[in-house]
């Protein structure tokens, strides 16, 4: 018997896959204050409810990724 439904709980690697980002980026996103709190901590790492991550993604502004702002090329000579 094969279960094809996604698991109800996810770790950082699965969050990265869900959000189409690296595991490292998923870890940084999970540290944000607006990210859902993990429901458990196991020896393998933190675990979140998939539904909470999906709901959070709906409000995630992917354009606000941080880092250095783009330079104004008109002022460069």
C-alpha cells in the first residue's frame, strides 16, 4: 500500500521544496517572527504543520528578499 498524500507535518527540507528555495533559505525563513511556530522538536530537527506553512506562504512577499538594494544605474558614470 502506497500513501501518495503529502505528510501533515514537514521539516526544513520539505519546506524548502514547498517554497522552491534551498534548505538554507528555508531555515532563514523559519527563523522569521511571522513564520509559524514549529509543533515539535525531534532529534532530526523542528517540525511544522504543512497547512500552517501553506497559509503563511500565501502572505509571503517573495520580492522582499533582503540583501543589498539595487543601485541606481543612472547616477553611475
